[in-house]
C-alpha cells in the first residue's frame, strides 16, 4: 500500500506491506506529495505534488508544516516507478490538478483540475473543477466534463466500463456533493 505521512516537517509518500512491515520512503523532496495510487499492474504510481520554487516558498512551507498547516497551492500530477525512480511531471499549468487515478490499461490517468476556470485568474484558486484524461507520458490531454460546478474524485470501475465521480451539479446547496456514475466509452 502507499500513503502520505509527515516526517521531518514535510509530507512524503511511503509504501508498506498490508501488515505494516517493510515501510519504504518513496519521495524525498521538500513540498507536498499526496493522493497516490498504484497502476493496475503495481509497477507505477500516480500522485499530486507541489514543490517550492524559491527560498521564500520553502521557508513558508516549512513554517506551515511545523504547525501542521497545508496552504492552498497549485498542484501537478506526477508519475513514477513504484520504487520512486523515474519521476515525471504530467501537468504544469499553475492550476490545482488533483485526485488522479488510473484507467485499467495502465496507460491513462483521469484527474480533476480547475485549469479552465476563468475565475482562477481573479481569485487565484477557482472552484470550477472538471475531469480530464491524460496519457501517462503527459500527452493527449482531454477534457471530459463541461459544467459550471465542481467535478472531482474520479475512479474507474475495475473493468473500465464505468467512471464514478463526485459533483455538485444539480445541487441546491453549492457545497453539497453527490456521486455520479457514467458509462465509459473508449
């Protein structure tokens, strides 16, 4: 299994056996690492991350971590081998890209992002999240949903025929989230 843990005032990814043995640190870079999933064959990991780009960002991150605070920051989607090697950044758009998960073929990743929310330009972090599909090499980005509300937490069924996701479309309360299940057509 894979999980995020705070160690040395940082959030890193770790793996371990289901009985709690053989804990291994997978990432080792100052910043946020979280929301990781193994590929269907267990050979790769997809996760969301943010890393400081300058000394001021690093200082703010470490200071916040001492208080167990996580500031809203842009997140990108990354892929790596299960042992932590060959880390590759798939997105680089200044948006919040998160909730990644694998398609059954192990070649494609579905995730949520506010990259197309025009409000993001005015308030830093827009709230209109849509679903996107991307190849694990970072190519073939495709927007899947088109509405003015929050769509996120996508997961494919094991057979790849359905995709479930959370959304507040059709909600009377803008913060009320419902689960939707859609047929997946390749």
